[in-house]
């Protein structure tokens, strides 16, 4: 009898352990790069990546041409309300937060900067390459590797106007691992850029998000001031 009870308890423990391991983490929440979870302005971004990245000669030539064109004017995509795109958006430049909204079939990622939205498909669907319209953000699919969400992004346009430059054939892998430290939920973030045309080896960047405390997402619309300025110009012409 004692042996039967012991065997039954062992089976229940194994089952419970397997069940716990199979529970999908919920990454929903608002996240910031600030370690204390407070909202605040911070120059995060990818740091000095552009200076140290293993760029190919082709990439270095294209970047040099781009900087020769825009550096004298101080222009940047953001100054013209152009969203960051991938993978630059992941690094939450300026300290703006990001919101993850997770459902079984999709993780929706909303970056406060430029109201940039990504949709990561989690249900195994694939989109035929002929139906993908290349963009700065690309198309993303996700899968779970135990407690880590692995996201693959392709369908990108060439981007030389961001520090994490890449070609149109780039394949970007993100890994999001939830942890708890100092009583706060955190996400360990890893980004790997696979792009032989632009990199001699795949560079890896790591950051950590912390769940935002006592804050909320705000609307970000940098196009409205330009529109208002245009209206003011029309009013001046009409006088």
C-alpha cells in the first residue's frame, strides 16, 4: 500500500512539474528601459553599435554615402516622423516605453515612439513571400522555446538610416525571457542580426526591460505640428 501511494505521489509530482513547465508566459504589460521601472527620458538606443559593428565593405560604403548626405544638415528619419523600424525600435530610444499585448495567436507590440506597431504571429501561420510587402518593420513570427519567446523578422527594406543598418535580406532574431528581480517583472532582450550582405558575422545586442510602474502609454504624433504649420502657411497666403 505504501509503495502504491509513493508511486501515485511521484506520478502526480511529475505531472504537475510538466504542467508548470508547459504554461506559456504572459509578456503583456508596459515596459521601459529604466531599471527602476520609472518613466523618464533616457538616451538608450543601441549605444555605439555603428562604430563597433562588424560591417562589410559594402555596408560601410553605403553608410558613408548616407552620412555624407545628411550629416551636414543634421537630418534624421525621426525628424521627418519616420518610424524607427527593425531592429532599432527594440532599443526604446529616448526612453519611450513599449506595450506588449499578448493573445494566444498574436503578440501585438506598440512602441510609444511614432505609435509604431508590430504584430508577431504566434499561431504557426506563415505568409507567402509573394504576399509580403517589404517595410521598415518587416513581418514577424514567434515561437516558444521553453520560457523564452523567439521572434523572427524578415520582409524588410534596406535600411541605412539607422545605426543598426541592414540589407533587404536581413533576418532578425529576438529572444524575450521574463524574469523577476528586486520584486519587479523584467524582460531580458536579445537581438541577433543575420545579414551576410551587411555583416561579416551576426552581431548580438542585449538589453533588459522593466515593467513600467505607475505610468501609461501616451499618444505620439509628430506629424500634427507639420500639418498645423502648413495650415498657418495657407492662412498667410489667403490674406
